[in-house]
């Protein structure tokens, strides 16, 4: 199996959807007469995009080549996620200290205009954990917001609860253990996924003639 890197220019989108497919089970009827639902503890991301394939011969050929390289559900794609509400450089711009390594009196630094301030964990977290603490000082920066997305090693997570001190609850639970001072990628968000079916991307030229977007569905990749 190979990892196929999809360049950002292939993702001219008219629609994007990021959803965790949870798998619940029925335990039958309870004494109350209502169905009992059991959490299986499993869920995987499903990402759906409507890609605009305009009459650009080079981009169309490149798209078809990428689809061919995926070999259906066999290979893995490394793709960028575009979130219009992302925790990015507009929310937390990169800061630098004074020449002596100190920060301003309010704990912030000078804005460089060159990127996003890295967000890193404080303390290690085990696989399956749903809570993290992130550093918000040196320099002082905004906390994650409810709904913010980030990736670690190509696995995607969403913040579902938080406080102003850096504590966050995430979904899904951590796919693997992460050490102290782990970088949480937010700008850009890069995720490892597989095609949801073997026939993704087959109608590119057909839909191009009608001016319709090509819909692609990916699912979270666990083959590492």
C-alpha cells in the first residue's frame, strides 16, 4: 500500500462534509418498554467533497491520475481539509519574543504575519483518551473553541468541550498514544484517508460536460 499526496489545487470545492459514523447496537427492549442502545465504542470519519473539475486539461488529467493511483480502496490519500472556521493564523497568528527571549508584559509576542502559532499538548495522553490539555502561554494565545478541528499523525479530531485554561474534550477518542509537547496540526489540517468505495471519481469527464461537481467520499485510514 502507498500514500498518495493530493495537492491542494485539486480541492476546489463547492461542498465539504466531515462526519463521524458511529456504530451503535441494539440490546433489545428494556423493562421500560424502550429500545436499549449500546455504544460499541467505534466510529470513523467520513469525508465527502464536491470537487469543481473545470475545463482545465492539466488539472483534469492530474485528477484522473490521482484517482488511478488510489487503486480503489487499496491506497491511502494524504489530503488537506479546508475549514472556513478553522483555528488558523487569523485566530492565533505566529508570535516571537524579544531578542532576550522574554515576552511582552501581557505574555504575548510580536506578530510576524507568517503563520499560525503552534498548539502543543501539555502532558502525555494514552490511546483511547478523550481529554487533553494544551499550552496557552509562552506566548499567550487563544484557547481552542468548541468545534475546532485538528490532526495528529493524520488522524482527525474535533473539540467538543473546552475551558479557558487549555483543557479540551475531543471526539473521536485518541487513535494512538501521544507524548508530551505533541504538535496539534490546525493550519493546514492534513488527514490520511481511503476511498469509501472502489468507484470514487469515475464520472469526472461525464460530469464536466454538464458543469457538475465530482463527488468524492473518503473514510478514515487506520493502516499505518
